[in-house]
C-alpha cells in the first residue's frame, strides 16, 4: 500500500506499507464481504517506510517501524510502532 500524509505543520510524507495478511479461506471471505472480523483471528503485519524532504522528519527514514493491521468495513487500520 502506498500513500501520503501531511503533518500538522504541512510537511508531506510519503508512506509505503509492504506487509503480509494471512487468514483462513473463511475469514478472507468474511473480510472480502465487508464484514467486521476480530483482527486477532488473522495475521496482518506491515513494515512501513517513510520518505520525507523536511529535515525535521528525516528521523523517520532512519528508523525501523512495524505495524499491526486490521481490515475494517470502512478501510484498513494500522497501529505503527517504532522499534527501539
């Protein structure tokens, strides 16, 4: 998944979130039908990467992040954590 976000001070940040989603055929069918499925019932992990131009946010390009994903009826939800 690729996209962009903007910080509160207007700095653009490009985001790429390669990852893996693994589930049984039944759960994939439920997700595809747009139904709410408990995210603990399937594996959805990402490793986000960021591209920034602003010096203030360059640390994003020099840090490792991991995320836990959940497919929701309205889209995808990802909790992102910096690895210390």
